[in-house]
């Protein structure tokens, strides 16, 4: 239905995937030591920085811009979704012994990443159908706020031991965060702002 969005979505996701795989080559599976609550906090730190960049009248002290931060948030959300959607393929790491024995082969990381992207794209298509691509008329700053709202929700869920009364679970919030990041990257790309 929205072929331009489909292509832009895949391009933005590929940008994030390439960064993820390059970092995995440098750091291995060290990210697996993060607890879900730590991934939530990492997302918060990056989203908060984006919000500060949006409100900053002068040049930032650190060269990475909003697009880099959205890509980082996306990858942290993917890490969380890998843990939530594929727990049997990502068992908890032992903090003793040889850590390199717990590294995942690059091919398996790439496969899990591709499975996450496919599920996120399916979610995006279904939501775009129902919402009529409303994100295209949102300010990018509102997309940042949507991410921060979902981080707040995740923190509340984590504080409640993962229990919710009527709300979607953590995975739905991480998936929304991931898709909002891709929407922001698309909007920035279309505006010619890739900083």
C-alpha cells in the first residue's frame, strides 16, 4: 500500500543493522550482559540526549547527532526484542568462566536481527494501515516524545516486576520504540538531515 514507506523503512533498518553488525564484530556479544532494565535505561539516555539536541540552540559538544542516536536506540530495542522473542536462542550468560564461549556466531546474530526486522515491518504495515501513516505529519520531536513515553511505561512495568493490569507487555513497547526510531530516521532522511 505504501511502497515508498516500505522501501524507506527497509533502508533505515539496514542502516541500523549494518552498525549493529559492525559493533558486534568489535565487541562480540557483550551486549548480552545487559539486563532488560539496563537496555531500557540505555534507550532513555539516548532519547533524552535527542530531546536535548532538539532544544539546544548551539552546537552539541559530542559530534553524534539525532540520527545516530535514533539508530542506537533502535539497536538497543532490537537487543531487548531478541531477548524477549527468542529466549531459547539467547540463554542467560554465566558471569563465570570463559565469556567468549557464550558469543553468538555473526551469522546467528544476523539471522536473529533479520527475524526482528521482519516482525517490526509487519507491525509497521498493520499500524500504518490502521493509522494512515499519521507519523508522517508528526514533528520529529513528537516522535522523540513517543519514545520517551514508552521508556517511562517500560520503567513502570519493570518496577512492577513485569506485571500489567490491562496494558501491552514490554515487547510491544520495545517494538513501538524501534519503529518510531525508523520513522524518525525516515523523516530526517527526507528532510536531508542525517546528522
